[in-house]
């Protein structure tokens, strides 16, 4: 190949190499972004945004009920790799709320995609329990929904599992 022929191919080869390098870099960024376990998108976030007024009304109704929720978990995992979750629900006068159906969506803030849904079983004196696979220590979000008769209560609790995060 002659020198002029080689020189005439230099720019097209350089442009193709730059484009290939750019595409490779973008693919690497996409792979890193989509495989990061600490990154999570709220499921159905668009539908939730559209229903914001209804969500806000439910929150105000729950606040007006005056129910309070206290959460507790075992500090260590049990033999089955789970820990006990206990929610104590009381009304505005501090009396236990009994006879409710209680469901919880729980997830650690460090891994928002690791969601655990559970129905709690009523114990004594307004306590509701379940064994949950809350393996990761740290800050968890507990989204609680309690229904009793025609009353519906919802609350979001930040709870530390297994000691300090």
C-alpha cells in the first residue's frame, strides 16, 4: 500500500475507533447502572404519582384516626434465617387496637429492591407479629396497612434492624 493510500485511511479508521470506544463506554455505564443492587425504582411510580390526591387523602384520614404504631425486631437472626417483627398498634387514647388485619411491606434502605410483603398475625394486647427474612442490618422502611371494620390506617415507619446501621 502506498503512503498516500495509508494516509487517506487514517481519518476514517480514527473516526470508527472513536465511535467504537464511545459505544463500549456507554455499554459499560449501562451495565454498571442496571446491576447496582443499591439502586431501586419505586414500583408503579407513575401510577402512584397520578393517584397522589387519593394517597394524600388516605394519609390525612390515617392521621385523623390517631393510631400509633411501634415496631420491634429481634436483634439477631433465628435458626431459620428470619427474625421476629412485632408491631404494637394503639389508638389515640393509648388503648390497644385489636381485631385488625395488618399487612406490611418492608425493605432496607440500602437495597430498595429487596422487598418483603407479609401479613401479620394478631397476638395479645394489640400486638401483631410475623417472622420475616429481614437479614440485612440497618435502616428499614416499613409500610404498614391496618384494616378493622370500615377503618383503614396506613403508616410508614423507619426502623433500625439489628442494632446501629
